[in-house]
């Protein structure tokens, strides 16, 4: 809902957008009140430090909405060129999708299906191992609202929300007063398990500095204790760097909790073990439900990376790294994930949506991406857009563009844009590309049919009549 408030000190009427949604991180806080003065956001009430930077520093990029080989062009021309690149490619790649709406993600999957592309999200370089673990172990889950109202034991493993998700503590997990936790922080026990003391550890009741690269062993030690298996104290100390008595005390507290929640980050998924670590943690949460209620959720980073996983899963059956070349989806991380495809020099065209692989992929992957024609979508100029064959400058989701995003607990939330933008949304452009791809496919099918009809008929012995 927007209200207009006059202000004598301003040349414009101030507009207030209530209950706007911040798409900077996976918390997707939807209680932000934005004050808009003309074409600038001047106040973001209740936003954290990262959210305020996201809103208050927003300005529409003054680049053309479309560049082809670095030269200004119409959006229509860019759509046609993008469709040509994708349709003519033998092994196209579509990558990104974590910082855009679920509507755009759905359209991108449709394009991948039409051109037989590999499609991958940024999950493959962050919580991809979590997606793999979920397929093998399953997930005991709950909404962040349930954690807020019921969670009396909160564990963060390999995550640092104090810096990455500043409102996670205050809005969802640690300090808010809940329906069954009237005293807020006083009713909760917070545990942080990490290889170093972070700002989150400073807010914890218990900090366990586990030995680097030993998360798997530590989690299996806890699983053993949850199932009343006796352990060798010297072996546990050697494997985890932590005394067995510390793990025993933690397990006693976990069993005594009424509602426990474990949040984990890339400190678990991007270290030795990867998906095996995530499987062990998810299995631990499952084991704990023999004693009490326990849930487990990943602390997702990008604003709609959870939406990317959801859309990919309900469109293809898999959360990331999907190959559609054969007309049906195939899933194989390491083979169909973007960084690997590029590093092996397999892709001959690409479409990058709301991601910047030129800034964070390996050097072999960056070198190959630079050598092939690709399309890039981004509200700002990045190393990826600078080297693109076709670069679209698009409106920013959540600030300029409405739509749907998924919070880290898989709850879909609607966006309330605050500002209009002269750039088109990526959804508009993707729909245009999909329509053009369908036309080109039809044209190619008709041409192929004509060529086949012109071939001389052959008898059963293979000779022409």
C-alpha cells in the first residue's frame, strides 16, 4: 500500500511504500517501509544495514537498455540476436537466476527447454550440495515463523548471520518474543559451531570451534550420541578437535529442547565433504525427532536463490545443473553445472541472468565464456555485461519490478516496487526471447521438412528411383 505525504522541504511529494520487500538476502524481509522522494528512496524503515544500502544506494543505470557488441541497439534487435544465438548453438548454457523473480526463472527454464540447453543456478557454487543431500536424506523443515514462536534452541553451523543476514537474529531466530517464548532471547539457547570466532559467535551462549575440515566427523559424533552409541573420547578429540564431553553436553541440551532449529551455511557445504556434510546434518535433525522436535534449514544468500531451486525443481524435477538437450531433464552435478561446462570448453553460447561469473568463476571458465557469444542481463554494468555479445540493462526486482520471490524457508512472498524504471524488466525480455525462439524453431522445422521432401525417393536397396 502506498500513501502520499506532502513535505514543504521537498520539491516532490513524498510517497511511502508500506510492507515493501527487501531482496538483498535470503531473509526477504517484507516489513520495510520505504519513503520515496521523486526517483530516489530516502528512507528504509526497519531495514538492516545491508538492506538500507540496497535501497538507498539504488539508482537506475544510465546505460542503454540494450547493447549489441558494445553498441547501443533497440531491445527488439537484442531479443532477435539473443534468440538467434541460442537456437543456432549446439550446446547452449543458461546460468544465474538467483536475483530475479520466480516468474522470470520460470520463463528461463522454458527457453532452456525450447533450445535444449543446460540450465544452472548459482546454487551450484553455494548450496548445491544441500540440494543433493535433500534428495538422499530428505528434510525436516518449518517456516521461520514457527522458529520465531517456538524455537528455544537455535544452532548455527558454518553460518555467520550476524554479518550475512543481520535481521535473522532480531526478526526470526534469536531475540524476538514469540507465542511460546514470551521472554525472547532469555527463553533461547544459541549455539554456534564454526572454525573461527565470528560476530555470530559473540552473540552465542555456546561457541564450539570445530577443527577445520572436520564437520562430517563432528556431525557423525553427534548422530552417534543421539542414538546412544558409545564413542572413544580420544578418537573424537583427534577427529573434531573438541572434547567428547563438549559434544555430550550439547546433545543433552538438544534432547532437552522443546523445539530446536539448525541453520547452516556455506561453511558446511563448501568445505571438505560438501553434500556428505549436509546429509549428515539433515540426518542429525531427523534423528533428533526421536527425542524432541528439531528442524534444519540452509541459510540462503541471494534474495531469490531459494526460488530458483523451487522453480527448477517443479519445472524439471531437479534444483540446479539440468541438461535438457535430449528433450527430457538430466541431472548430474559436475557434468551439467555451469562452472564445469565452461572450464571444459563445452558451451558454444550462453545466457547469463542476474549473475556475474566473469567476477567469480575459475580462470579457465572465465576465459572460455569470454571466447563464446553470450547474452547478459543485469541492472548494473559488471565484468560479465562488458564482455557480452548482447547485454540487457534491466529494472531491479523488488525496487522497480513486481513479482514473487521465495524466502529461505520456501515461503513465497510478493514484491511491492517503489520506483518506476525506464529499463524493461528481465521478464519482458525473456518472454520476447522465448517467443522469438519458438518462431525460429518453427521456421527451421519447416525448412527441414521441405529439404526432406525434396530428397529423391530410394528403393529398398538404397538406389534412387
